[in-house]
């Protein structure tokens, strides 16, 4: 064996095996076996595509080289592979051995935790997600970041990485002066703070109207910002109460969504206030700072605007105020120097791409981020309505997240009642809560995150297609089959795979960790949802082709074991998407 495997998966072992053979056959040390899951069953279980590039490099015939490589492979004694086959211009098709597959299945049947093994190279990974602005209530614009971030955190954590969640909430800046001033003015009226802020959105609108229509109030509001930013105790106290109340609104959303963020994960913008002057100093010492129209800015050659004019990153405004970018620079320094992260992920709207490119570049140029720290903007597109326009209420307002989630539960309730009218009230309600929330999350997680996506109740709540209800139903169905066997104890031995559908299903199950690893690397949760959808499809094909309970003893036990493995894979996979399964639906 060579270097410790980052993750003990079939694909990893094949890559190692083929790479060794490529080295022996060519004498070249830098090789890439390029093993992928076979694109068609007639190409085997996996295919190695690395021969062609090497043949090109050596200016030799790729099929010839493939023959030599397979010759090397056949000399190595491995339990993993049954046979190799050369195809097309030099592909190597790989057929895994049934015995090996069965062995792996049995190991997992005894220890379901090992379905997804731990990484041997754990990293410290910061994940900045959700991060709403606390001046307003969470609205649909925060849904995607919250859901995608939550899933990534679950995936990375599951592989054994150390995760530091950072909810970089916007809790500072000029709007808060306005909100405090408005709060002070209406304080004379009845009601304590939670009551007055019960509807944050309304409160924000009222304050804004007040600000826009009353110049005297606008002046008071501006003065409040100054007071707040200079650390006036009375103003800070009101601000803190406001933030606290606003966070309570967020927490209600997190709880409904089954999202793991807590107060301990807060990394509010205000936390960096006293670090900002130092950021300016660092940039200055590094010779990166330029004065432009009274403001302090950084110009980097890689950022040119229209007309080839360089694009400035503003660090400090002419009035002395700092910007969103300045805070992010301070946060990068903290994540690098103090948290010592290996990766720092920012799950933020794609419209902030330029912001992150600039901030990352400035941080690198100024040495605020260690070279070893990987800075990654995990961008996502806008949530659209069925009309193809950004999702809004009928009156054009932002849709509050709490209301959207409540509607999801209501709609799921109607669906469940129709599908299964015999259930009692409490069961229906419990199922509706899980299915409704799962539908919203899954609809988002099953799309490529970088594209805009269309939020559509009827597709996300359908029992057919790549949806949460479909997968949850598939899981519940397998569980009900397992319950029907004598005694109800799950079979824990797989002795044979006879039919092709059984084998296909088994290989698919064993591929879960490869998919999870890809999600951890590239941060596209839709790879996992697509996999789960295919897995459910493999199960359905198996179920149609292979009788389970009616089969004779040995076959029946193996099929039951296989079914319990699928259930395990579905359950663990959905868990990584933040979706709770149901034993019965
Ligand atoms: N609060 C910001 C917004 O709502 C998102 C913050 C994202 N994180 C960051 N480190 N900039 O747009």
C-alpha cells in the first residue's frame, strides 16, 4: 500500500491500483489513473481513462499501452477486481469481484457507521453560512444559503473534519441608527420590546418611512449612528436588545428548518469593529493603500472595470466609515491566524462574487490569509417564482421565511391527508412537518447551486420524480418490507448476489462514500441528491425483479440484508442533506 488513503472507497482503491500499473508500464511517476464510475453497464463497474493522456505524452499507441497496463494489473493479485477489458481507444473497463462486494456489504451490515468511512486527513474548515442581516426578518433570500450551508457542514463533519460554523450576521451599520431612533420614539407607547418587534419587517418599513418623510427624524437617526458607533452605553444597550430579539426570529427559522446553527456560531460583523483600524494599518504598511477622493482604497491589477480603469476596493470611506469588505478582511485574518483553518467556505449569493474575489485577493496580497488557507466562495443563484422572476409576495414584498415554511407544512398536511386518510391527527401533523420542510430543502439541494432556481410547490411536493416525498416514501416502503419478515430482526448477512439487479444495487450502495467525498471537495450537494435518487431507482428495479419475502430462505435473507443496506444508505444520505426520514408515511 502507498500513502494512507484519504477515504477508504472502491474508487480510491482502484485509482491506487491502476496508477501503480501505469507507473510500472511507463516508468513515469506522475500519473493519473482517472478512474470514474462506468457511464454504462457494458463498460463494467468502473472505467480507467488515464491511459490516453499518458500515451499522448509518450507518443505511443494508447491501445497498446492499455494492453501493457492490463498485463501489469493481471500480475498483481487483488481481491478487488474480477477482470479488466480494453475498450475503444484505450479505456480500461473494470469489473469488480462479487466476493469483494459481498465482504464489504457484510462489514457494513455489522457496523452501519462504516458505510461512510472517516477521512484520514481531517482538516479544520470554517463555514460561513446563513449570515442574514439582523435589521430585517429572514426572507427567502437567505433560504438557499442556510440550507446549502447546513448540508455542507453535515457532510464535512460526517467525514471527520473539524467544522467551525460562522454565522456572519449583519448587525452593524447605518440602518441600526435608524432602527434605534425609531424604537426610542415609539418607546413611550405601550408594549415591551418583543411585542413591538414581533413583526420585524413591519418595524423596519415603519422606521424607513419615518426616515424618508421626516427630516428631523433623519437627523436624529444619523446622530444615533454616531452615538452607537462611538460606544455610547445607552445606545449600545438598546442595540443589543434589538439584536437579541432579531436573533430570536432567526432561531425560530433554524429550529423549523432543522438547521444546526446556534448562538455559539455567531460571528457578527460588529465583532470586528475594533480590528478595522489595524486592517488599514496592515494594508498601509504593505504599500497597498491609495488615497482616492478622500477614501482609502486598494487597487489590484487583476480588477479592471469598464474602459480599462482599475477597480478600487474601498477600505475606509472619506467620512471615516469602514465597509463590508473591511470587515471581511478582518474576519479572514481571524479565520486564518486564530482559527488556523485549512479551508474557509463562504456560502453566499452569487451576486457577491466580485466582492469575494476582491476581498480574497486583497487578503492574499496583504498576507492576512496564510498561504495554506483555501478561500472558497460557494456561490448560489437566486430563488425565482414560477413566473421566472425573483420570488416575492403578491404585493411585491420579500416573503418571510417563517411564513413560507408554515405554508410548506400546510400543503404537506393536505397531501398526507389525501394519500393516507386513515392516519390519526397527530401522525398526520408530524408527517406533514417533516415532509413539508424536507420538500423545501430537497428542492433546493437537488439543483445545481450556481443556477437560479424556480421555487414551485407542486413539483417539490410530488411523490414522483427527484423529490423529498419520493425518497422518503421509498425509505418508508423498504422499512415496511423489513418489518414484515419473521421476528422483525434485520438480517445481517449477505451471502450471495445472483440477479444483475441485486448486484447493481449493491455496487450503488457502496458508492455512497465516493459521492459524499465529492460533495466535501466541490460543495455541490446536488451530487448527493442525484445519487440518492438513482439509488432509490436501483432499489425499485431490484424490487420488481427479485421477490424478497417469497424467496427461499438463503436468497431471502440476502435480499433482506441488501434491503436493509439500502435503507441505511438512504437514511444516512438524507441525514447529510438535513432531512429526517419517517418509518411510516
Ligand atoms: N450579511 C450578508 C448579506 O446578507 C452576508 C454575509 C456573508 N458572509 C460574509 N463573510 N460576507 O448579504
